């Protein structure tokens, strides 16, 4: 009549354990989820009932209450579908298996019982490892690299039936890696060795790459400032496995895709971009451009055209390598360790000191 399994919830890049507690009692048909669930978590009720019925389990005549503990933290997304379904089956004695507390479950259920990946899956998996989870059941996601996070054992399941079968001692079908998962995709960056001339500028950028220094490029229009900045990632070290997973996690949280490449990220926002898009934020804070440039390069072209307020917002991230976003619902910290490259004209018309154009300023 009572069961508890473990899952992971996210607060930015940080994760915390969620204990999915289920109590079932004989009575009027009832299915209630408590523990500050958002709309997506509340709708899990219909997905779970449909998936269980598809597998031949019926909940008629049962009063079921699900508590997502800690109850004072807001829960977002549909990744709690799988742990809730497993806990419901345990409480109904349909799954007579003891699930260890260090075994976690993540995944969204379809109406037919299949398990689908969700946004934020990768940062949740990395958080599970940090929290000491020893075994984790997750759906296979072709858009992500195959994870091998020793000592944590990851079990890929495609349906609720597969998860039940594995918990009962059966095997699960192996997932074959596609060719795109085995090779490293190259990002089409300009290579600095393709640039002819600009000897002093390239030497300065090499020093900046070696010491992780920020750079300001100034010169008349068309002299090659943007070209040099675009080639800068080509002389940076490749991302390590840990750094790559961290970068992909940030892109997942912002609902962007990152190619399977070890090349450092390169972000080039327009000068009309808002402060929120640069720093990050929103009602439920998401990473901004400075976090998407983490472990890579943030290029601000025409930096003089950016608003003073936006540029002032960069002070703390440049010093701390992270950004703390405070909102009514939550206070979230995202990493933001990047190399800033800025470019500007020497004057409003751009031709001060030029030998080929007259300065009209």
C-alpha cells in the first residue's frame, strides 16, 4: 500500500534527490499528485493511467496519492513519469521487487507505455552521479552522446515494460550507437592559419588563448576584426569529455542543440540583444549567451552599440565565471566562464587614422 522510489529534479544546473512516495488505498477512484507540481507534472496522471492500462494494469477502485518530496520545492517537466509509474505498481503489489534507494528513474511516458527523453535529461544524469546514484534508468536519446559515467551504471530502457522486466531480473534490448554518435562532428569555424597577414593581431590572440585573456579589437570597417574573432576558437584547446557534457547540458536547458564536437562554443549575439538574452533569465530562468559561451568564446561585435546596462551586467560574470539569476520562483546559478572578444570602430564613422578614407567625425 506504500512505496517510494528515487528521481532527480533540477534547479538550474544543480540537481537534488526527489523521493516519489505513493500510497494506494481501496476506495473511490482517485489519482492525486502533490508536492508543488507544475502543469506538466500534474498531467502525468493521464499519461501514467493510460500507459498502465496499455500494459494490462487497472487502477479501478483505488485511491492513489503521489507525493514528490521535498514538498516545498517546485517540480517541473515530465521526467517524473517513469518513477511515478514504478512506484504506483509497487504500491499495488503488481511489482514485487525491492528497489534500492540509490537507484534512480528519469523519463517521460507516452500513452502506449514507451519512454521518451525530455529536455534537461543530461544535466539531470550528471546531477545523479554527483548525488551518489549507483544505478539510473533513462530513455535512450540519439541526440546525446552515449553516456559512460563510472561508477554509476546507466540502463537504457525504451518502454515501461522494459523497466519492469529489468527490475524483475530480465535483460533489456541493447541500443546500437548510430554512426553520428561515434564520430566527432566538425563545426565550420574559420581556421586562423587560413588568414594571411595580420601578424601582430594574430600574435595577440595567441597570447589571449594561452592565458585566457579578454581582447578588444579596434580598427576601421573591413580591416578583419570579425574574421579574426571567428577564427579564435580554432586555436583553443579541444573540450574535455567533462567540459563537453557540461556545455551540452547548458544547451539542453536553453532548448538549443549543440553538435557532437569538441570545438569550444562560439557565440556572436547582435548588439540589439536584450540584457536578459545575454545574461539569462525569464520567469523560469534559462541560460543566456554568456552561459552558452561557457568554455568558449563570446564575441561582441560593435560593442559601442550595446547598451550601457547590458555591458554593466557582464562585470560579475567576467570576475566570477558564473551568473546568479534571482527571480520570485527561484535563485539559479549557471556557469559562465568564457573569453570575451569585443570589436569596435575607432570613431562613429569608423575611419579615424585611416590612410584610405576621410574621417567625417
